[in-house]
C-alpha cells in the first residue's frame, strides 16, 4: 500500500514539474514576442530581429517567397520597412503556444500594423527552438490577410 502511494505521489510531482517547465518555456517565448513587438514599435528592426536564431538555416516564408538566413531576413525587413512610418504600430494577438518538446514549440498568432493610411494584418506560424541564447524563432511563415 505504501509503495502504491509513493508511486502516485512521484507521478503527481513529475506531472507538476513538467507543467511548471512548460509554463516557464511558454512565458519565455511570450517574452520574446513582447520584446519583438516593443522593438518594432520603437522603429528598431535590428532589436526586433533578436527574436530570430542568428543562423544561415533560419527560414522565413511570406508573400509566396522563402528566404534563408538571419542576415537575409534582416535585409528583407529593412527593404520592406525603410522607416518608422512604414513600420507602423505592431500588435500581436491570438497567441497560441504549443510545446512540442522541451526544446521546441509551435506558435500561432495574428499580427496587425496600424499605419496612417492602412491597417494590414495577417497570421503567422513560428517554430521556436531553445538555443544557448534562449528561445529563438527558427522558422517563420507569415501571411497577409484580406
């Protein structure tokens, strides 16, 4: 009887620990997204890019094109958003984080830009991986809504 009780308690504690670790990972990933949103709204694309893994294997898909590499992605953002007016105010919403493992997570959400002339919006799916520098985006698929 004691043995069964000990096994049940150990199982419960293990589940609690796993849940706490997932919450911590989800909080860390949310913090990356909030930091990106803040950097964007300050007009700082370089700081925004710190949420991405600085690797040649970073994959960014949007607008029917796929590009690879952190530097390429930075260049794409700088070309598409040459100034703060073009960048507008970014808002992320409808964030859904699914932990795939201890070192990877799938993030789905909505983005919206508030600019003087328009309000473009769309959806994104991000694959985050835990790296030595923290949670970083390794794959980004972003679409434009209608």
